[in-house]
C-alpha cells in the first residue's frame, strides 16, 4: 500500500518559503499555487496532496485528520492549542512575537492589550503575574495604541517596518517564531514511514543559524 | 447568557436518533459479547461519584471533571472514566473475591471541554479491567482482547501502538539523574507531542553528546521486537532493561495469539506518568483522525482504595468507532405494519404476536380509520395512501372488515 500524504499548506506569507523548502528537498511543489484558486493540488510523483488552507485553520485540519501533516507558524500553534505532533522546526518565516507600545509608554492603572492572539497573550501576562484586559482584534492592531483603545499590543514583528512607520516600539520580545511541520496523532502512527521520510528529506535543507 | 431556546441543549452533548442509537448499541453489544467470550463479566457503576475519592484517583485532569454539589455541599463528579470506579468496587464490595478479576463495562462518561474546541463532553466507552495479575501475559491478553474487540466492532484496518512508561522514566533517570527538572521538562514536551521542544531542551542540557543522541534517537524507536532488542543493546540497566524485557515478553505472547501483525512497538508513545506504571497502548483506525482505543497498566491505583493490586485494562471509544463503521449496512429487522379493522383486532394482534416471537421482525400495529366516517367509502383517504407507500415498512399486512369484504 502506498502511503499518500495529505499536506495542509498555509496560503499567503509562509507559502512561498515553505514551497521553496519542499522543492529544495526534491519535492515538486508548484511555487505559484498560492496565486491560483485551486484548493487541492495533487503531486502524485511525490505521493502527496497539498491542501491550500488559511494559516489559522491548518492545525484544525491536522487535528481532525483531514490532513496528515501541515505547515504552520508557531504563533498559530500556540494560539490554537490543538492536539497535534510538532515534528520539525522548518526555520522559515522567522519573526518574533512582541509586546509593543508608544515610545512614552508608562504602566497604567487599568492596562489593556489589543491582539490577534488573545489566548496566547492572556497566558503570557497571567504567567508574569500581570493583570491586563485582553482585547481581540482581527487586523490593523497598530491602530489600537494610536487611538487609545489599548495601551499596548501583542503582535508579530518581522522587520519592524510597520512599527516604525506608526511610531511604535517593541517593549519586550516574548519569543521567536518559525514555521513548524505538524502531524495528526493517528497519521503519525498509521503513516509513520511516509511522515518520517518527509522529515528526513526536509531536515538537511533547514537553515537553523539564520537570525535576524 | 440569554435563556436557551426550547430545542437547545448544553454544548458538547448530543442526541442519538434511532439510526445512530441502533448502530452504537450494535457496536457495544458485539464488543460486550466478545469480552464475555474472554471471561469478562459486566459491571455497572453509578454516574455520580465523590470528587475526593474517585474524582481524585481518576486519570482525568481536574479541569476536565464535571463537578457538582450534593445537598450537603459535598463535591461530586460525573464519572470521567470507569477505571477508578471499578477500582473502588474491587477494593470494597468485591474485596473478598479472589484475584484475578476480569470485569467489563459499557457506559457514558463525561469530560468538561473548552467550549470553542467543539469536542464532546459526553461520550461512550466500552472496556475491560484485569485486576490482580502483574504478568506480561496479562498485558498481552488485554492487547489481544482490544484487537478482538476492534474486530468485533467492525473496524477493518487498524494498528495498535505499544509503549512502556518505564522505558522513558528509566532512560531519563539514568541520563539526567541529578536534574529532575530537566526530566519533567522533557516528559512534558513528549506529553504535549512537541518534538521540536524536546530536541531544543536536549540541546540545552549539560550532558555528553552521546547521551544527547541517545535521548534524540528515542523519537525514532518504533517497529517490531527488533526495536526492543536494538534499544536493549545500549548499555542501560535497571528500569529501562526491565521495561524492554517486559515489552519483549508481551510481544512474544502476542505472536502466539497470532495478532502481532496489528501491533507496532513505539517507545515514543507516552501516557500520564502519574497514572500508568507499565505498558501503554493506543489503537488507530485507518479512516479516523482520532484514536479509537487506549489502555495500559496502572499498578498504583487500587492501593489508593486500600486493596493494593496490579491491574491492566483498556477502553474503546465507541462513538468514535461509530464514525468509522457508521456508513456500513446494518443487519436490520424486517419492519412490518399490521393494519386492522376493529372487528378483526384479536386476529391481527395474534398475528403480530406470532411475528414478534420470530427472529428479525419489528412489528407495529394500527387500526384502520373508519372509512364510513370518511368520504362515503370510495377512494382511500389521504392518510391511508401515505401509509401504503410508506418506505419505512418492508411489508404492510391489512386485516379488513369481514362484512365489507363480504367474507
């Protein structure tokens, strides 16, 4: 029995880097798949089927087993808290999760933090013994401190360009983020050979030292 | 929160409509019959238990227990599994029964889940406990019975991953004897299935490269008996060797059961270390993203109830199994509708009783509405025509009025 692997790939920012890594490892993944409207891409010669998913949905597809493995940012993984195997640090899409505010930020009486990652942010502040109100926003997080919705924000920082343009600074780096290869609990055992083979092919092409 | 609508029910619970209920009960019945043939006798325990006894002893984490207060303000839990309740019974009502005891159960259990995760809060388990036998043979019996049960449930293609908590415990204890914190950090990573974190933690440890490699290689230790032999060839002693020897003995017994083709030894399989004390296993069906059964040895549980005894067992997640086999055609009884004119009721009911005594019939009876009160005889009324074309019945038998038929 050949073990066809279903791979959930995140559309957008991470896709290009992930598909390049897969191609480096000799897996013929198209690099323009992201632009096409196709949701499922068959690559029979590699024994794989790629499912083009919204990044936050990748852990869900994998947890329910409709995808055997997936590529997803550590940020999403920490926020979604899904029961999946985290097999490999792919070393791509490097960035960091940070606490951000205006340069003149001082502790306030009733702190509010706006973020796209409410569960991650609330866990972080609770672990530090800080009492903050976490406000979930879906985009333009940088707006929150500028218009006074929150005194700080928690967001991903890649180059820091957006922050500088909006006159914001990083108060602290929470942790660094890269994309991970994740696997379903059952697939990890039922299709172990195929998954292990995928890991072994990717491993030599992962660049670990690259830091910003 | 606003008042729920009349048809609403709490998050995480579900109704089983006749089709689903029939299928679930069918699976449970087949599995219980299988367990019965292996000498396991069914036991029923209450839905409610004390938090301080069964609740505390249970392997379910505190946050996932449904808790409620009785009239005196004492905390109760809805059972989250059957192993701890059975340990309570074995140590109390059955304390004079000689060991080993073989018990089976089929019951609904409750786990509080995060609302947004969309997971079930109530689900169904059918399982066994074998109390009072510490041997590898007992563990092999449990695994072989799990395999027979999965087959009885109708699952065609499945695998059992078999591990041993003693292996990892011993390995960590030997390599990191002076660093219990690092030990628990590594266990935590494996429990969370975080292999990236596991490797990161290892690389940060002040241990030799050889030890690091040994810990990292753990992630690849899976296969047949050779895995144990390979792992045993490294110069480790004590708990590690004991665990591997025990797994080899289980493996050999499984070969004699003729079921080893379903089993892979997987030393990366991790269970709750505070609960399991020996072998652990999980079962996976080909078509499903979640495990369909799990089990293991828990030699410390019964001591908590005052009757120290080794024990091993497993539970099938029958509602998950329903997802795998739910589309298969089910052996159905022949559905018969008997309609009768009131004047021939006795005859019709006698006929129904006779059919019901036979195997494989489901018989409903219903009087024919009085036609004369309807539209002056003639064509059958609307409701009658519906009945006659009703696809729910395989057969419709009609006992019409004798007078009208001129009989």
